[in-house]
C-alpha cells in the first residue's frame, strides 16, 4: 500500500531531516474544526512531541464538545478565546503545520496573524486546489481524509513512533470524515489504514461512542424539531433542505456542534440525493451541502454561494439574509433537475468477469419468479 507518491516520500524525508533537532512548532487547522481537523492536528502534535519538539495546537475558534475527549485536548489553544497566548505562540513559531485546510481564509480571524508570521509552512490536506503557499505541500485529493494521508506521512517519517494515542487521533479523523466508512471517498486503502490503526490497540467502539452517542437532550430535541418542522423535501428534484434561525437555536440552547451531521439526515430518505443545511449566525449564514453519487456540491457551492469543498460535501458562508439564500436555493433546484434525477451510476464491471455472475443472478431471479408464478397459479 503506497499512500504517498515518490514526490511526497522525498518531501517527507526532507522534512524529517529538517526537523531532526528540537524546534518551536505550531499546528493549526480550519475554523469550526471537525474530527479530521482535530484528529490530524492532535496526531501530528503527539508525533512531534515524542521527538522532543516544543509543539502547540491552535484552533481558530471553538469545536464541538464531542471532540473534547481526544488525547491532550486540554493543551489545545483557542485563538478566539486565548488570543494573546495564541498570537505569541504563532509569532515565536519556527514551523507551522496547516492541517486539513487549503486556504488561509479558512482559519478565520487567525488568518491575519498566520499570514504575517515568517515560519516555514507545511500543508497537509485533502481538499481540492491548495492555495496556501507552503514550503512543504502534501496535498492529495484521492484520500478519504487528512488523517489517512497523515498516516502515510508519519509512517514514512518514523513508523516506530506511532502508538495507541496517535492511532486513536488518526482513526477519529478517518471515521468522522467518511461518515463511518460510508462515503465514496473511502477506498480499499482507507480500510487498510484503518486495519493498521486497529493493530495499535485502539478502542474503535469507544471512539464511535464518544463521537456519535453523546447528544445532549437539547441536541436530540433540536434534531427532532428539524426533521418535523424544518425539513423541506423536494422529491421532484431529489433534494431537501433544513434551516435553523438564531431564535430557534436559542430555544434549544444551541452550542457549537449541535447541528453537526444534520445536513446528512435528509439523505436517509429514499430517493434524496442532495441536501442543504442553512444555519444562521450572528454575522452570516453558514451553509452545508451534501450529495450522493455524481452531483457535485463542490461546483454548486462554488458557483452560487462562494464556497466549495469536495464532490459530495461542501459548504459556504454568506452575509445575506437567510430567507433570501433559501429562496435562491429553491429557485436553483429546477435548473439542476436533469442532473439530480439522473439514475445512480451502475457499479463498475470488469471485462469477462461479470457475465457468469450475472447469469447466475439472472437464473436465480428467474427461478424465484417462476416459483412465485407457480404458487400463484
Ligand atoms: Mn478533512
């Protein structure tokens, strides 16, 4: 299994040589960090710490409570809440890691400080089109997550240092970025990496439990409210949307992370392949888009909402009123009717291999049909 190509192997070896003496290092991730952002940041944090570096993880802002159990979470510095400390750390840093994001603006209010800092940059990310000038660019879009790519890097760097703690962080990132190994971004390699991580004795059911089975009562009721009162389904376009305004969030004691995953809920309806979540914030509206199959929410978000992301998962921010943005979404749907209603692609077939299998299947179904008809008679 080669996660890294030759260029990335060379890059890893160079970085390893450069970091062979203790350095002051800051690890950062995108705003509103998710499991992959925090997983990759904390994994590289532990990996570098073990080599004697002075390392800090800095997030631009808060992240969901369901990630607070992660190893060394207490050491994480929050730029929004601990600005002087975070700024001092960034100014002093000799190296900065950018984990799971491809553009400085994704680091929100921290971007200015990061922009000015003279440290050597290392970008490790799986989003399309990296636009963050760095000396070391590890950008691969055919991996499920930054954590999958990072596993390849640190294995090449020094596999002996990988332990249960690092494996736990990496597994969390892969699990959350793949919807528990369900999304199309999952490849045989993703499972191989997960299998290797299991060998370090991680407790995968405990990780699942910590991340997914820890709703507050408020969050559970908010989810019920969203499904019951706030979900709009457009069966003719295989689409659905959910929106939440500030008043509704207040009513349910909303805290960061409470709407995490809600955008996926409508995709559980048979036939729905495109889903959107509109979340009103104090100064903007945050939008998330998800799809199944070939419909590119990356293109959709980029074209209409100044956002972007991946083929099946994307997002964006807008300062317009939420109702306007939702109305725009409703009006856009008919333009995509053909794409959205297209039947899902047939599974790939290998030449020669399928015919025998298909014949067996056909024969079986004929047999059933004949059997049924016989009974009916
Ligand atoms: Mn990611």
